[in-house]
């Protein structure tokens, strides 16, 4: 199905709009770089210099150790060129996420056309319907607060979401038209496995779903299928040992509900209360407890408040006054579900199944709902909304233009409200969540460090990474100087390098009167000489630079 000139121009406008919403003031808002973003940037910087990460591992292909959370490697490699071009800046670090977020909008257009494909031999009005639907889905995705928020920070989940969308599109295109595109689909799905932890569940399930529902097509294109299978096995082979290792289990054990031993204690207590009765061992079994937790957490991610009112409780993923979708989306989303099941057009079944599978990783996590771990469901929400909107507009024949223009005007009001809050209030209210102020702190330290023998920095979070990033500290020198240890859970703790020492409470060290201290207000001792205060954007003092006042010397008098 060919695009007419009007469709081409509309698609260009939608993509430019998507790019603007994701790249505008990218280095300014969010108001600061989180420590995970800084870690991506510095590791990309390190790899760009000598091919090694901050720990000296040469071209890691299974994970970057980072803070001991063993980040999948793709984002760091995608960031090498932007960091080389733009330097160690917030814009460079976030560039891959913004770029792939924009490309996801483009792929949403092509995905919709493939899902609801109408062949050229079909009636022209059906072709126009699919074109209209594809453009609408792309527009809704371009304006989506869910995708915009996650595209404006260095979230590897956002890149993985693109690979999933591309992988599904390439698979459907391969079985319909060009079989050898199947190899690109497999490569894209494998890249997901090297990009974000949660999609290591979603990507295989989606692949299995596609294979089982298209087995006849795959059988008829045996050469391409075998070639794609071999390519997939070869690309996956390097990561399999890591996925089975204790390092890979570390992050999973930290966040999953099955590590909650309170469920086991409760189950055992209930069984004991019922005198070890067989029926109690069955009903109060811990597996039922974990099952209940799973279902609760699963449906938390379908909560209307999360989706349409306030969004994710974590301010990094939501402005807190707009849902992951606009309230405008709600009626069309419901209509879209109803008519999708009623009309069953094309590969309609893939949309709801994709959505349901994509929530599974978030269902096993302790924190719910979770916009980041469910981003793999995008753009199914937007496709369903677009389906409802287009269906409603086609149902209204006499006043169709008025309906469409009115709805789009209301949508723009929602977008305007979201954008106004995002650029006006959001930075001030949530600068703390983005670790605001460390760039100012490091600039101050850089100017003052020659006056001190030692600099103690509060290790709240993972503070060591900020001097490395903002000072553009040479990776080779850092590796020689650093003192580091791994705790029993496998997390890395940098104690010191050069004249910098990191700890939760600088007051725990023996008084050093030739040192500069950086600490939170509550941890500043009474004998401190305040050198400078560092403020959050809401005017609250967050960290303080100080030195210690030496004790007064006692004057001895002759008897």
C-alpha cells in the first residue's frame, strides 16, 4: 500500500513534532543527570578512549559492572559517538534515548500498517482507513507522556522498546512480503536481550507467540527461517552463560517479589495455627501467597489512576499530575478494545496479547505500578486508542470533520497542560529525585581542591561517579588509583581515588582539619565552617561544603 503525498507530509510533520518534544532542552530538563545516567556517560567516555569500561574490562559484551548492578551493554555503546561528538554532557548522554524514542514513533506508523494490512487489490476506502489509523497511532505515540518522559532521560528501556517494535514489524513484513527480513527481526529481538533486563522476559515470549501463530508461513520460507534461527543462536550464545550466572541473578533477587520471605513466614504461621492440617498446607501454601502477590502487582499496572490520572509514583517516570496516558485517551481506548475484538481486522489479536505479555516483568517486581518495566507494552496502548478514535470518527458521517477537529483541539489542550507543567513546575518540584546540584558541587571542588589535602564527599547514592563525569577524569588514571570493594550482595563501593573519599557520613572519619567536606545538612557537625550551600531548584538546601574548625589550643600558665 503506497503512501500518497499528503500522508507523506503528515508523517514528516508527526516525526518532526516527536523529535521536538524529545530533543527540546534535552540537556536542561530533566534538571540534572541521575547517577545511572552519569554511569552510562562515563562508561561510554571510557570505552571511547581505550575500549575499556571504568573497571578496565575490554569491550564488555554481556554487561557493564557499573555500580555492581551489571547493566546490559547496548546503551553504553550507543552513547560512545554522542559523547565523542558533544562531550560529557547531559545532551550527549540522553541522545540515544531521545533518538530511539523518536524512531519508535516512526515504527509505530509502519507497524500499524503491517498489523492491519489491506492489500492493494482491496477497495480504496479500506486503504485510506488503514492509512488514517497508522497516522493517528503515530501522532498519539508522538504526543504520549509515557514515551516522552522516558525518551528524555538515559533509560535503556526506551531503546529496548524500539527494538521490540522493529522486531515485530520486521517479522510481520517478512512473512508477508520479503522473507529475508526475518533475519533483521531476529537481530532486533536479540538486541533487546542486550539492552534491558525486563525485556529478557518479554522478547522471548513475543517471539514464541509470533512463531506459533505463523508456523505455516515460516515452513514455506525454510531457508530464511533456518538462517534467522542460526543467526539468533550465534548472537545469543555469548550472553547465555551470564544470564545463568550469580551476577545476573543479583539484580533479579534485589527487586522481585519472590525474595520476600515474609510470604513464607505468613504461610508457615497459618499452617501452624491450623495444627498442620493437610487442607491448610494446601490453602496456605506459600505458592498461593506468591501467586496473589503476582496478580496484585500485575493488575496494579492496569490501574486507571496509574494510566490516566497521576502516572507512576516515581517522579522520574511521571510528572505526577498526568497519567502515563492522557485522560483524553480513556474513552477512545475503551472503544478501541471493543471494536478491535468485534471487527478482528488483520493481525488484531497480536495487540492485546502483546500488551498482556509486556506487563509480566513488572508483575514480579516489588515496586508497582512501574512505567519503565512496562514500557515494552508500547505502542499497544496508543494503537488501541487510535483504533477507537478512528472507529468513532468513521461512525460519525455528517459531522466527521467537526468531531475530529474538536477532539484534536482537546487533545492539544491536554498536551499543552502537560508540557507547561513539565517545563515550569516539574524541575523545581523534583530536582532532588534527579540528584540536582552535583555539577555545581564538582565545579566548586575543582576550583577549591588545590587548597585541601583531602576531599570527603557524602556517598548518598553513588556519588563517586559525579567527579569522574564532570571532571572528565582520565579512565586509565582512575583505574590505577581507585580503592573499591564489593559487598556480600555483589554491589560495588568506591572508597576513594586521588584525593577524593566517599562515604555515607563524612563525620564518621577522624577529624581532618586540612580537608573539604561535602555532606547533607543533617550531617554537618557543630564545629563546621560553612564554605558554601548548594540549593535544589525549590530553594531547599541539599548539600553543604564545609571545613572543620580546629580546636582552640589551651594556654598553659606557670604556677
